[in-house]
C-alpha cells in the first residue's frame, strides 16, 4: 500500500492522501483531484479547511465524490464548487448543515463557479436569502411542535412574545407559529446559549422594523400596483433588496467585530 507523503497534494504518482483517497497520478488521468489537492485549492479562502472536515461533510451526505473501482475518492470541479458553496454558507451565513442541505437540494450548488451554470442577475450578484419573502408555505406549527423541533425553552419563547420578537397566532386556544417565527426561535435558542435573552433582542427587532419601512418606501408604488407583472417584478426586487441588506449588515458586523478582536 502506498505511504502518505508530507504533502497530500504533491506530485508523486504513488502518493496517497490516506486510505480511500486516490493517488495523485490517477486523479490527473481522470481530470479530477484528490482530497489533499482540494484542501490546497481552498486553503487561501478557507484557512481552517482540512481533510477530516471534507470527509465529515461527505459523511453528512453533503458531498458525493466519485469513487474508483479501488475505492479512491476523486473530486470533480463540480464537487469543488459545491464544497466552496457549503463552506461559504457556513462562514458567511452561519447556516447549520440541515439548512445547507435544503439549500443545495433547492439548487444552490455553486452554479456561478461551474462552467455553463446560470449567470448572476444583470448588474450584479444573484442575491438569495435563506427564507423567502414570497414563498411562505403557509404552514403553522403548534408551540409543542416548535419546542420539539428547535429544542427551545418555553420560558424563552414566552419572553420573545413579551418583547414582540415573535407573535404567533391563537387558534382554538392554542398558539401557532409560522415557519419564519419557528426559525427565529431556533436562532434565538442558539444565542441563548451565550446568555442572550428576549430583552437583548429588541435591538434586532427595532432594526428589522426600520429596514422594512425603508424597503416599503422604495417599492410601495410597485407593490400596490394592479398590474400583475409589475407586482411580480416588485416582489423580486424586494427579495433581492432584503438579501442585500442582510449581507450588508453582516459585513458591517464583521468589520466591527474584527476591530474588537484586534483590540
């Protein structure tokens, strides 16, 4: 059996990245790359990338590299683009693997990185938010369902209701939440692990209200239009603006946190 070299992406034909990984020479012949070469290719953008992390994502069914008859992994350019998209969603949008899996299933698979993939919208990046403005399912979830799915504490949910972060809807004496409020509760549950409570989230709610008012001012005439095409275009613009605003907030936050970390 071939031995591991000091450089997993090195040129030696018989060199491997470990059990189950293709020799570099074989990868070249198949116009694909080994897991070590994948790490090397992505290391500049993702310094913490590692072979074990890529294998973990494969175990989670997020990646399915081709296997040779001998069981070696070979990563195509499509696989690398998909991996880059996964890593960006983790880093830039803080999405859990469950949501990333849903995003990939919905077609978000690094198309812009792959020759022949769909082009971004005219004039810039094709922004896309995790939760759609237009495509709400209309599903409602009882408080018991929400607690079970999000592992939230009932006291925390009541606190979020008290401070207006979520509202829910009473039906037959039972409070129900839509899918967006369910995801809000899930996100706040994660923040609560660091001691963030309902009263701390008022700043998020106030910021969201101000942003919604701004976008409403920009697009109100089109959104009220009786012309179906104009209204459709307005909804698309609203979706895009919401995603751009979210990304802008993220960039501003990262900028300020970097100053804090470096201070």
